[in-house]
């Protein structure tokens, strides 16, 4: 009977403690929801405070999902302070770097509103335990994401290469059939010409040689038009000026008889090499998507896009102007000399 009473008392104590913890947790969540301001209601330059989880990350910014479910873009500057949100008042808070702001990290952001769901961060605080959890999650998720991204790129490139090859085969087949028809007609003329047989045979041979020369020249291309499409820091979104430039390129391409469009993405030296490589690939794919969706450019006319990150800069990355020029996508219209001449 004594053991039974002890088990009952222990059960009641555990139930009471559970209710207390649940009440504190519910109160904390409700206070956070009530206190977190809506980004759309703040005026430009107004000081704001947000709490939420980092859901995506770029070189100089990240997207924060607030407790209300609103996504806010938080921009980092050289003056942004990143430190520990500590509970122990008797020790100094740890300082963190921007590279430690990982996806899945719970943070508190204090800063200034600069537009709808846009904030410039003055101070960012996170608990040390949340930092450790975010690092642990990132170390397990990032390798899987890289492998998935690499697989998607390989599959996409294989599909595009197959479409491009299909178009080239069709063009070669058309030229080959034309050559055979010309040779047959020339031979028939030579057989029926009598005294002009030698002359007709020579003409037939010349026609075949000319056609063979055209077939062999299918891989001979020249650059007709080249343009650089510029992007903002950490962004793969096309500006109005970029879209206007792509409109011109699409119109010029459609005026050509036989063309391909070569697209290569680049980035400045800001951020890590891996982030810049993926960012440059996204910029190249944004250009292709715009040309296909807005100008009906066939996929077989678009060479496989390549993002090579911060390699091959066209300007000095130590200057602001130089970095602006390096955040680009190079678009080149290549025209086949033989088919264009026809």
C-alpha cells in the first residue's frame, strides 16, 4: 500500500510540472505573436523588431519567417551586430559572424524598415543552444542538398543536350537529302546531254562538293551579338533594364536563319565560392526562363547554361564598381556561317 501511494504522489507531481511548463511555453508564444509587428504596417526608416526562423540564406541577406508566418527579407551590413541572446546576466554575450546565421536558426532581429517586408538589420541575437542545433542540422542537410542539386543539373543538361542534338540532326538530314536530290538530277542531266555529258558531270561534282562543304561547316559559328545582363547583390532577379536588354537580344536572334544563344552566369567575390557558383547558375537559368516564356525561344536554340561563380571577372572585385560589373550573365548570339549565308 505504501509503494502504491508513492507512485500516485509522483504521478501527480509530474502532471503538475508538465502543466506549468506548458503554461509558460504557451504564454511565451502568445507574447511573441502579440509583440511581433507586421512588416507591412511599418513605415520606411521606422525601427522594428522581429522574432522568427531563418528559412533561406544569401551572401548579404536572409529570409526570416516570423511567428505570424510572414516572410521578411533581412539585409546585413558591415554595421550589423550579431551576438548571443544569453540568459546568464553574469557573463559577456558571445559574438557571432554572418556565416553562422544558418537556416533553421531562431533569431531576434532589430533594425529599420526599408519597404514592404524589407528590413536593414542593426542587431541580431540568437541563443547559444539554438546555434548548436542549427549547425548540427546544417551539417546533415547541406550534403544531401548538394547531391540533389548536382543530380538535377545533370538531368537538366542531358535533356537540353538531347533536344539540341535532335534539332541539329534534323538540319543535317535536310541538307543531306537536298545534296542527294541535286546529285541525282545532275547525273540524269549528264546521261541525257550527250555532247554535254562531261560538263554536266563536272557541275554535279561541284554541287556535291559544295553541299559537303556546307555539311562540314555546320559547327562553324560566329558571334553576332554579345550583351552583359547585370544583377543586384545576392540576387538572381531580372531588373527592368535587364529585361529590356533581353528583349532586344531575342528580337535579333529571331531575325537570324540559324542561331544558338550561349548563356553563362557569373558572380562577384562577395560570399563563399559555393554560394557564388549556385547564385551564378540561378542567374543563367533566370535569363533562359525569360527568353523561353516571354519570346518563345526554342530550348534547342539555347546552349546548356553554365554558372561559374566568381571566376573570370571582367573588373576589379576590390571596388564597388568592379563588383557591380562582375555580377552578370553573358549572353551571346552565335550564327552558323553556312546556314546563315543560305
